[in-house]
C-alpha cells in the first residue's frame, strides 16, 4: 500500500493537550462530578480524582489543545534533497489556533492527492481536534467530518504510523519514542517528556518550549513514515520551522 504513497503528499501532524483548568476545583461543580466519575473508570482503586487530574488533558471533554504542529516533506537543490518544514498553531486561545489550522488544512487538502498522518492519529489526534472544534462551535473541515464513516472510507487519506505498525494486531501499542529508537531515528536530547507539558504550561507558561517539542514530534512521524517505506530519513539539519 505504501508503495503508492508519496511522502511529499502528506501533512504530518502532532498535537499537545492539557486540562482545561489547572486544578480540579476550578471546574464547575457539575464538571467536577463528571471528572470524578471518569477518574473512577481510569484510575486505580486508591487514586483520588485530584491525583490523576493531569491526565484530564487526554480527554477532549475535559482538555484543550494548546499546539498543533503540521509539517511536510519537500525537495530542493541540485541534489533534489529532502527537507521537512513545519508550522505550528499554538497559544492560549484554542478557538483561534483551531480556526487558523482549519484554514490551512482545507487549503492543503484541496489537492485530492494529499493526505494527513499522525502517530495514533486515528484514535487520538484526529478525533481530538474534531471534538474540540465542535465544542468551540466550529464547522469541521471535510477531511475531519467523518462521523459514522467506515474505516475503509477514510484510510486512503488518513494515515496513522501506529496503525501501520500494528499490521492488524489490535492489541499492540507502540510509542513514537520506541519506534524512533528501534528504527535508529535520532531525536534531540533537549525534548521535554509528554507528561511534562502540563507543568510547563501551567507552572512556567512556556508555550515556545511546548511548540518546539510538538514540532519535533511531527518531524519524527515523518521520519518513521520514511522508514516504513524503506527510504532514507531526512538529515536533522534539513529540519525547518516556518516563520
């Protein structure tokens, strides 16, 4: 299947999310009760709802997006060398960053040959973006408006490096970091860990650091896809951030 897919026709994505509020008691009484129910489902018996509140960011109902990084592969120069250019949509105003991303996405997907790709995108990135758009009262771009669609109806333009690695094994989960390690894809040593995004945002409010982390993950998704195709990865020095 991948033999027919050109990496230069793919928009590689990654998102960073956090709980909508810093502390559970900042939610309305109703939302606190609803999180308490959720915590009972996802936590251990001795976990309190407050203790695992940092995990609220992975659920679109309790979280929000603070960064979406989207990058593409292109060629230039006499050697026709591959480069990766990434642009980020980030900030405190989730609705604005989603609107800006949506505008870009619709322009990109106007080309019927184009596709989107993320790691665990089918179960996390794509539905999370869609849900947050709806909760912000926004119209979904056609590429994300797939409610009720069958898997085979969207697989041609929605790629997922984790799903590709599963080879049909529904029980198997492999992290982005692990795939980079086993495919010998170099990753910068200054990356923050995903579990640190909550603290970096709420305690340091360092959006630039989160943006950089998100951009590097988008680049890693592209590198993994190239490995899946048996092709050379892009040199680190060919990583570009759009102004």
